[in-house]
C-alpha cells in the first residue's frame, strides 16, 4: 500500500492578499493537487487571523468540486463551538452530496481566543473586550474544557439531524430538533416531504480530528469515537503523545488502532536538489511566512521549545535555518524519503503525508512541482507503519 498524500490549506496568505486571491489560490491548489495524484485536501476555517483568512472552507470545496475528479476534500476543521449544529449538519450533508462522497468532515474546538470571543465565547469571569483576558482563559484551561464540551454536544445534535428521526433537544449550549414529517394527503402529494441533507449514502461521514497541544484532548475524543486522528507536527514528543492518547482511548472504546489512519501535518518541500529546495524555502514564501508569522506564533504556543528539545539546543537558537535543516522535511526526493523513513523509525510512522500549503500565488510553479514530486517520487517509497 502506498502512502497517501494530502494538502492542508490554512492558507498562510500574506497580509494584503484579497479575498478573491485567497479563493483563487485555494481552487488552483485543489486542481493542481488532483492532477498530481493527491488523495485529499483539507481546508482550514478561521475567523480572526489575517494570515489564515478562510471563514468558509466549503466555498472553495464547492468551486473545486466541478474541476477535480479524484481528490477528497475536508474542512480542517469546522470549529463546532462557532456554529449552530443544525446549520452545520445541513451544510456538511449537502456538500457531501455535491461531491458524491469525495468528502470527509474535519472538526475542531478552536485554538485562537479572538475567534472564540467573536462568536460570543469567553471566560466565565471575563469582562470588557481585552484580548489578553481571553488568552488568559485559554491558558488556564477553562476555555479549552468548555470548547471541547461544546464539540461533544454539537456532534450529538449533528448525528441526530442526519438520522432524520423526530426529536427535540434542549442542551447546555444549543437547542435543536427534527420535526415529524406530515402524512401525505394523496398518493402523489409531495409537498409534505422534508429535504434530506444527510451525508452521501446516508451514513455518518468519516470524521477527522486535529490535535495540536502536547496532551491534546482532541486526540482522546478521536480515539473514543474512532475518528481519524490528524496531528499538527509540533515535535517528536508531542507526536508520540498524540498516538499514545489516541490509541489508549481507541482500545478502551473497543476499537483497534491503525497507524495508517493517522495523518500528520508537516512542512515539506521537495526540489530537484537539496540546495535548490533549501534555497526556495529559506528565500521564498515559506521562509517569509515563518519569519513574519509562524515562528512568533510557535514561540507563544510552546512549539519551538518542543523542536529545540528534540535536538538538544536552546530555544532561543531555534531560527528559520534550524527549522529547515532539522525540523522541516526539505530536500531532493531521495533526501525527503530518507528523512521521512528516519522520522518513522523514531515515532512509529503514520499513513498520510499531509503537506502544509503556502502562498505561492504569484508564481505557483515551484510549489506545484514540489507537490508532484511528493506524490509521485516520495510517497511510493515511504515504508508504511505496521498496524
């Protein structure tokens, strides 16, 4: 079995890009990934970050649906606390039908305090409009617990909506229901029928859950529900924790953990030579994004500390070149295969090479060439993990 390849589109568009440019780059990326032979494309949902400015990933999927043929799409993730479960269940079901099954559902709780605040979610004792107070509520764990509780309630409602059986639920966070269908007045009376927005084929869709923090509660939820685990790579220790948390919960729930279902989101760039690949990353859009946005964010979230610990250096010495040489997977196809297999040996491996997308809108050719090399010359040579 060949390793699957996936693209995760955040999209890391530099400030100043218009909504139209972000949208076009998303559709172009979907078409290029489909042609290269990618298996999936995940599209993030964010409300607050200017670098990650897609509030409605389903719009890009809908536009790309008519111009692709094999690739599967997923929001990665729909942030369940930020949307009413009934509306989201209908959106998911309809898009699954539009894509005729080339769809799976990514879910998350939300990692940015500002986005939760914009949706009316804040700390219990929080007053005023200070972002610092919202961040403090996240840091204390208070907000994370509430958001994960909301995820579980939302999933319960969505599943009930898809079942299309009469109910009314008064929850802690939302009220929702499904009415009893009125009986037909005549044999050919169709006016009474309710629209069917259940997912393609009528079954519960495959669900994927992202994990980010060291001991991610999302990985526990994924294991309990037998959802697909997706880790945002934040160091070897965190990656091992993610799998241990997931597999323990998965076994306890009566399932058999399968490493090939595990996807790991990572920064990967493949060039014709090692020198060419490194130069493109250091001097191109990826390097620009990390220096201006991601490295400061990673320092705040503690990710740089994890990377530094993996390699025995001081966190303050962890700069872009360190990341390119020691953390990212950058190089020729041979080098990338070697680095991937080495990483697999250390952590046990995973099944989907989930590549982080970047802003190559002005000149897509180096990026699309990298994706093609990843799908055709790297993925088939990775030694997949055993069960």
